[in-house]
């Protein structure tokens, strides 16, 4: 899957806020970075701005025709 362009930056954050975001990330099976980006996108959307869409994941691989009679 091609990587989308990202921009790195330094974030200073209160340790308690960081711990709370980490707990959310763990509960939602995201990385800390992914959770922060998700929360920022949601905040931007709620304020009436449309963030750029996330790229769609690759479609599933076509493994050929379905096998419906596997035991015969």
C-alpha cells in the first residue's frame, strides 16, 4: 500500500492528557499517533471544516473463483 504524505512535528502535551489519549488508542486498537490524528480530524470536522479524506485501504486480493464444493 503506498504511504500517504505526512508531516512530522513536535507536540508538547500534558502527561495526564497523553495518558488518557493512550488509553483511548488502546481501547480502539489504534497507535497513539493514529489516535491523535483521529481526534484532530474529528475536532476539525465538528468545527465545520472538512479535513482531507483518509486514503482507502487496498481492496482485498482476488484469490480466484470461490470454491463452493470443498469436500467433493
